[in-house]
């Protein structure tokens, strides 16, 4: 499959890494030669310098033979024009545009056909939804949902006082007192697929699969006290903050936004009646204290600088804020910050990349493509959900009798309304959905790809 990526910024680079690793033929288009040179050095790609909305540049990039165009430049209008032009030159091409401006949300949805868009993505809106989910269900660093919300993979960190510290996974049931499965462990930046004899250590980040009801039981038995979030302090007044505040206000939460740019404050005050908009520097300790950081239920740091977000989150943790969420734009920082007490980490870039990769896989494999795809363990593993179809292998066969490839784990099976963490006697039937956790050494396009 030939794919054109217009815009070689953060999301463009992330997509290039993911899609070249999967073996796709990638051509990059960007106006900056130094950015393209960097990508050429790192990846096996073609690169064209120029305006991606220009017919001449698109023709040079091979748009007439391309299967997909992904427009992720910094300008929404350029992305739309790029997709529209590409479709005019090649009516069979699929097009994906990143559209971030809240003012365009409704018309993009209503006029998708006119704009010739196969898919539009909004990383900031996706991040807001992710953060809202974390606020409504506190206690975990991250939550990814499957089987229409009935099954989840959650991330926990093993602290010095955790009941899971120094516990062998064979003994997990005695502490959890419900059925859960530790599918991946991240220890010192390295992914481990644990067996029953694996012993958890302080500092481990573990990824646990369980039906949603069991997660509540798990938190209770681990002594992790969850709290109802009523008052939220948001540092930074960008697009994510706007989308999030809009959603939180509908849930009845009290929202404070601290923003340094006065014009942005005026705009937010106009768009978000009822929210408290504070003009000031969110990294100013005196300001945070005067606005009551010690009394808020959640602190969300979403300034435009990762370093500033991290520092404010560290201070919030030190002040005893029950829940801290940190937005990170550069995932390259993950290994540096993974052991810092900055709560949950949310990356709009990662969420956007996941959505586009899921679409690409569905294009590659029209039947049997993954319903859901999440990157977990800092992108070193994947969790995918597949529908069991009539020609899927091993239907009705116990898991213990299946021959699966190395580094593949069947982590959950949903039989209509019933969802289970499987054991060796479990099986799946046509119409069920199956959640699979896999290493990144092989791309899974359909469920049969997990079998030898």
C-alpha cells in the first residue's frame, strides 16, 4: 500500500515510524528540507519538499498511484485543501485530515463528503475524552476499553507500600480476590511477558486485564482509595483544555483554568461560561496556592511545554493533590519521566497516531481488521480487539490446545453480554470478540495472524 503523509511534525514523524515498521511504502511531503532530511536518515522513505496542497507537488509525490493521503500539517485549512486536491486528482484515494480548531467541528462532520474526507482526527479532542475517562474512574494511570466498555486494560505502578510488591503472580488471586490477568510488565523500560512465577517489584508498571466490575474490586482490595472528582484545576488554556472543560462542566464539575495569555483568557471566558478563568503563570507557586491547589481533587497540566507540565505536576503531587494528569507532547521523554510522581501521562500525538493506524490496518485488510488498537507499555506492545468470524481458526477449541505465536497473549473474550479473563479451558465462538496483547515484532492484521 502506498501512503502519502503531508506534514512531518510530531504526528507525521510518529506515523512514519509506525507505518514504515509495518512495511508500508511511505512518501513524506513537507515545506522544510531539514525536517525531511531528519526523517530520511531515520526511516526508509521518499521525501518531497514543497506545499502539500499544490497539484504539482502532489503529482510529484505520486498521488495518482497512492492508496491513502494523511494530511497532518499544522494548519487545518491546508489539510482540508490537500485532501480535496488529492481526491480531485485521484478519486479512488482515501484521505485523512487532522482538524484541530473547535470552530470547524460541526461543519467537518456535516460536510465530510464535500471535503472528500474518509476520516478526520482531532488529537486534542481525543485527549480531552481520555482525560475525562481518567477523572471519572480514578485509581489507575491509564485505562483502555474493549468489548464496548465491558473489558479494560489498566496500568498500575507498584509502589513501596503496594500489596503487590514482592508478590508472585501465582499468588495474585489471594490479594486481588477477583479474576484479573497481568498481561505485560514494564520494568526499567523493558517489556516483560510474565508467567505465574514472575515476582513483581517496586517500580514495576503493570498492565492488568479484567472486566470493568472486577477492577473496582481490585482497587478496593489493593487499598487504593478512589475519590469522586468535584474540583479540577487545569494549567494551560489550549485546545485540549477547552475541549476538556466543556465536557467536565456538563458533568457538573467545578473547573479552573490558569492561562498566561490574556487574549486566550478572554476567549475561554467567552466560550466557557461558568468556568473560572485565571490570568497568570501556572508555574508560579504563589498563584497556585492562592487559587487553592491544595484543595482541588485533580490537577491537569496542559501548557505547551512538557518540562513545565512535569514541574507543575511534581509540585501538585507534593501538595497532596489526589489525582494528577500530565500532558506530554514528546514521547521521547517517556523513559526519562516514567519513575517521576506525575500521575497519568496523556499524549495527544499518541492517541491521534493510534486512530490513524487503526484505519490503515482496516484498509489493508478489509475483512477481519482490528476493531480497536491501543499502544501500551510506552508503545512497546499492542492491545487489539478482533471479531471472531465464521472462517476464523480454532473456533470452539480450548485455548490450551491452540498454537499461538511467540509473545502473543489472549487477554480477554467477550461472549455477547458476558466478558471473561480466559484460562486454558476458555474458547471463543463466531460473533465473540477477542482481545489480544502482542509485542511489536509482528503486525497483526486479523485474528488468524496470532496462530502458528
